[in-house]
C-alpha cells in the first residue's frame, strides 16, 4: 500500500498557501496534480468538511453571517465543468443544474450546525482528521482551538463583558454578554461580500457526507 503523502515540493506548497484567492492557488497547484496524495479521491470529502469547519472557527463572525444570509435555501456552486464539487447547467433545461454538488451540501451541513449550536465549543474546537499522514508542510496537523480567540474578538471589537473561561468552558450566551448597542453595531457594520448562489440543483447523484 502506497503511503498517503503528497510529493509536491515544499516550495510550491508554501506558494499555494500564500496565494490570496482560491483560483490562483488552484492554478499554482494544477501542474502538480499527479503528485497529490494517492488516497485523495477517498478522503477529499472528509478533508473539505474539516477545512470548512476550520474556516468557520477562524472567521466565525463574517463566515457565520454569510451562512445566515442563505436562510434555508439550497447552496449550489454553479460550475461549467465540475459536476462533483458543484453542478453544471443542463444542456436541455437552462434552469436545471446537474451534479453531486458536494461543496454545496457540505456548506448546508455546516450551516445547520451553525444554526443549531451557535456558540457551542464544537464550532471552535476542531480535532485533526483520523486519516494517514494528515500533515501540512511535513508537520502533523494538531487541534485547531479558536475559543479564546473568538472570546477576545468579541471582548475587544464589541466592548462586551466576558466571564473568565477555562479549558472546558462552553461558549454560551451566559458567558458572552453583548450590550444591545453592540449587537446592533455588529449586525450593521459587518457586511459579507461573498456571494452564495442558491438554485435548484436538480439531480445531485449520491454522496455520503
């Protein structure tokens, strides 16, 4: 069995990480697709779910507002050629998209967790995946714990009172006390610029999430 290790040169891995947009990062990595870890197809949905959870934990206020803005609508990435992560327009029915829509489904799954758990520690405390060689730049990926960072953001950005936290403290509305004025300010001053496309995606195929 081949080890699940990417053979891409560390120099190019760093370049991918330093790109400012997903598209340019994709273009930098495109020539090295054949060097991707051999179990990528089997593990890619798990890895994408983990990445989205980390993205929410590290950008909770902004990304959370983007998820909220979609309400309970279908989230679909309309693509011209990727029927797995997104869905592509049907050749015969212009209002129909066909594809697995894996990214859209993962975003809707994350939105449900966000709406149901909101300030629970699970949203800020992300354990590494239990897959072989789950590494970044040769280093084993460890727990991502953004609880204290989020509390500090609330405390300093919105001028709120925060009760002292311990390692086991749950982030609840009882220990994050936001004044009414600060709540109004937070809603009106933070505007997410990301556009999330909502559209009927038709037949999506099967995907175990």
